[in-house]
C-alpha cells in the first residue's frame, strides 16, 4: 500500500494471522473477547482465509487487488462485523440486539444481519468523521436512533442499503 500507514496495516495483519493460527490449531477457546469473535468470523469468511496464512509483505498484493475491485479491506470488514457481533451478544447497546433480532425475524440471515448493522455503524462513523461531530452523546444518540429504525423497519433498511450499494457500483 506504500503509505505512511503501512506499519499499521502490517501490525493489524499480523494480529489477524495470529488469530487464524489459533483457529487452525483448534485453540480458539484460548482467545478472549474480540479475538475469539474475530476467529469465529474468520471461519465464516473462506474468501479471506488465504490472506491469514501469509505475512503482510505477501498478502499486500492480494489486499490491494481486492480494494481495487471495490471491496472493503478484509481487516476492516471483519473488525466492523466483530464489533457488531460483540454488541449483539453483550446486548450493549440493547438496541443492537433488538435490531439484529428484528432482522432475523424478518428473514435476514445472521451474516447479512451483521452486515446490515455494520453498514449502520460504518455510516455513523463516516458521518462523524465528515461533520466534525464529537464522539460522545451526539454520536451515541445518532447510532441508537439508527439501530431503533432497523428494529422498527428491518426490511425497509435492507432495501435502502441494497439500493445504495447498487448505485455505488454503477
């Protein structure tokens, strides 16, 4: 990637590789919290698994190709999905668990429900970064309002997100 963030990317990649090693050695239960959740999600994403067996210097070419194709960074994708799953499982905030349940009740598969909520989380983070909002009550209230909307109208939110993604790809 050749940027000033290359060391950060390499460190993040090494972290994911260490988790994947625990997954493949069947020692996932030895991990804690977010690491264990990431390991579980890595198993659900076979399209990324080849990346976690390579040092960053070799995986970098594959990562750049994915991003040129318009895909999100696998590291960011899994980190957001892990954050959502952590919130849902901990019921913190409770609105995340309610929104997740509403999506599933509406017939949305677990993985896609996490992606829907991940897009909500990422959207709020993007807004904050582009509107100079303080991370605090304003951010939390915006996120909670969006989660409540998902819980109230899950299929409407899914349709909107699908349209937004389709428009982005045009």
